[in-house]
């Protein structure tokens, strides 16, 4: 008899898989344990299983189950890594607690339970565990680069089982002003980079206000800009020779990193602020609300019209159309006592099975 989705989830939560960030993998650090578990579970269900080595000791695992007839390809994908910390695994109060329970081992368990309930009659069902969503998104980027590419990808990030078809992107950049240092007893001999930053900040505030007037896209709020940090000067008795403002710019689908930089430079024309090339960015994504996967999920869950996901994920990097819909709440992800309601995990497993039936039946 197939094991329950709760048992599968507890097994997954018991295997630590903390993202190593830029460090080495080791006991409890890295996704290898979860990948091995998934490989065995998928193999036991008749999936053909492959590993994709993405970085040393870190592999995506991709299982593939073919229907008898040709047809479309559906992938259920999810990241295997977690952030550090969190409670010991336990079942309590109708929830499974433990690091990764909600973000997003619940969905991985629900994928396996769905595969127990229904088999594809046509096309292909793929189930993929990917590495490194919590840091550089190497696993999704690898699939985006080498495949497998499919017709639809469902990612069960914790959306409270809402159907999410878009999210904003994010660009982090610095603006720098330079001056000339001098002793503060004769500041007129120097040139203050902090004073030079003042008109830059005023221009950034005007640019932010202009961005805020732009419309959003579907359920997504419009673009935004925040100056989150400013630093400059070393001591009160020195005229500062450098000042840096750090910018967080939220982007809509259709906006590019180059376009964001160009707008910043235009907004700062006539000031001494130099916009540096962004040091970090996350893509936005947008999926057709009429995609058959969206329709199938809404039918299965009797869900409201699709909406946007408020956080960044690896969804934009898979290279195939993605829909986010999974058990648990984003408010629970990364918290001290992360948990996921069992009722939602079971409902997700039933919905995923209905989706497989609708698209590959
Ligand atoms: Zn996640």
C-alpha cells in the first residue's frame, strides 16, 4: 500500500538539506540526501531517474514516466534545499513542523502521493527536485540551459494553494559619488562626496515617485524603487571622499536590467551620481492565464482567478511556462517554527493528481 503523504513529508523533513551558500557540502548541508530519497521513491514508482550534477556534490534529480500514447509533457518541480535552523520534525496540532516542511518539502511529498494516485496515459509526467533555490538558483538555471523543457511546469511553492502566474523581479545596484578628502578644520580644501550625494538622493526620490505612478501588470503592483542604505565618510574630522547609495528596484515582466540602469542614469543626469552595473538581479516571470495547467489547477482547487506571487523564486529560470501553486503559507517559510497544515498537503496531493489526470489522462 502506498505510504501517506504525511509519512513521506516527515521522511523528507528528517533529511536535512541546508543550502551551503557558497561553502562546501557536508553532513546535513547540501541536497544530496533529499535527492537520493527522491530518486529511490521515484524509481520505486516506475519513473526513469536521472541525476544532473549542477555543482560538486549537488545534483538535480529528474524522474520521467511515459504514458502509452504521445502527448504533452508536465513537470512537477520543487527545490530540495532549505534555509538553516528551524525546529525538529514533529506532527502536532494538525500540522507537520520542521525546517522545509512548508518551503517546500510538502509539495515534494504531494508530488509523490499524486504519482501513487494516478499514472499518465499519454505524454510524460516528470517530477524534478532541484538544488539551490535559496541562493543562486543553480538547479533551475541548469534545467533552463540543458533541459528537460516541457509544456508546463508546476512548482508547489507555498501559495496557500492559490494559483500564481507571475512575480516581480528585483535589481540591486549602487550609485556612487566621489569627492576629495581634506582635514575638517579646512573643509573648503576638500570636496564632500556626501554633499554631492544630496542632489542624487533628491533625483532618486523623484524617480521613485514617478515609478510609483506607473501601472501594475495584472495582479502585480507596479515597479518600485527604494534607497535602502547609504554610506560615506570615515570620520567626522575628514571631508568624505566617497559616498554610496544602495538601490533596490522591483521590476515588472517586460523590464530588463539594462533598461532599469538606463532609466536610473537618465534620472541622475546632471548630478554627480555614477550608477554602477547591478551586482544582483532576479528575473520576473509571467505566464498566460489561459494556459491549460492554470485551467486544470483552478478546476481541481475551485480556485479564484490566478494571482501574483509576492516573493522571488527560481520559476523564471526553468525555460518553460511555470505556474506556482502549493500547500502552506509564505508567512511560514523560513520562520523559527516552520510548519504546514496537513489538510493543505493532502488537498495539494489530490489536486496534483487531478491535474495529471486532466492534462495527461
Ligand atoms: Zn521555496
